[in-house]
């Protein structure tokens, strides 16, 4: 059977493990969700930059007035961000230099409600993409260039290496912090238990020194913790009753001794007289 001290240490370690597990999981989930929301906002900014630089011309022609060098993350040297524009649902208008001749998956939502999803990028890295169907603007507000109902589809995808790295660091920090806390918790728990149980140990030590000659021992309740005051009060009452019982026993023994001593003394006197004087005398 485990001692109470060992049980308390084990229970504390299990409690700490449960608290760290629940809180660590919650922290990781909240931070991951927040990081992905910030990343989605960044994707929207990239997509919006491309949308605002894309114009329609008469007969549904399209002009894109920026280069991949302007948005350097899309150039062929980086190959960590990609975009692709379609018109008429299947005709490719423009690709990023980083994409080469490959295609991105064509998924999209509305301009005010774009669609986000996770994917494996052409460079085999994990990434996240945004897809939106939008109406390109007319450059210079020339009415003759406006094509009613003309829409383009834009997909922008970027790797999430930074998020994966930061989340891995957070996960390692939580795991190592939990392990270190569990490893050190027995020391702190034992120290706290020893300090907390010191008054009880002192009380037990004083009780061990009590015998029949020291039943008048009195435990000072004001110096004890609140949890030990009822015990000290009951012990004081017990010692008081025991002391009274021993006093009555000692008094009874003294009375019996006195009575027996008187009668024995009388018998001794008679015996001595009988031995000294003869029967006739």
C-alpha cells in the first residue's frame, strides 16, 4: 500500500498532467486558429492586389498591369507563392512565373466570400489557397471596354512553412514545459507537504512523550493551524480526563494503603505483645 504522502504526490502529478494536457491543447488550438486567420488575411491582400491590377477590355480581353517582380514572392526564383487567372471558366489568362506550365486547382467563391482551402503546392510543400470569382475593372472608366457579366477566376496559393515552424516551436515548448513541470513537481510537492505537515509532526512528537507522569500536558491551540485545533482540543480534554482518573486511582490506593497499614500495625502490636508475654501473663 502506498503511503498518504506518496498518494498525494501521485495525485498531484496526475492533476498537473491533466491540466497541462487540456490547457496546452487549448492554447495550441487557439494559436493555430489565430495564425491561420492572419494568414488568410494575407492571402486576401495578395489576391486583392492582383485583382486591382487586372482590367477588362472590349471583347472580353484582359490586361494585367503588374509583373511578378513587383510582387516578388511570385517570381520564378522564390517558388513559394503562385497565382493563376482564368476567363470563361477554362481559358488561362495569366500564370505566375513560379508556376511555370503547371495549373492550380480551380476552386473559388464570391468576391465578398472567397474560398480558402489547404493544398499541396507545386513545389510539394504544404500550402493554403484562396479562390475568388470577380469582375475586373475598366481602366479609365471607358464604357466601351465594359463587358456586362464578364468574370474572371483568380486562385492564389502560398506555402505555410512559417506557420508550421512557429506551431512546431509552440508545440515543443508546451511538451517540454509539461515534462519539466512533471519532473520537478514531486520536489515541490514534497517540500510543500513537509512544510504543511510540520505542525502535525510536532503534535505527534509531543504526544509520543506523554506518559502517566505528564498527563497534565496541554497543547497550545493558538499556535496550531485551524485544521489541527479540534484535534488538540480533543487531546487536551482526553489528557484531562485521564489525569483525573489517575488521580482518583492514586487517591484510592492511598486510602487503601492507609487503612491496611493501620490494621496491620494493630495486628503487629498484638503479635509482639503475645510473643513477649506468656499466655498466663
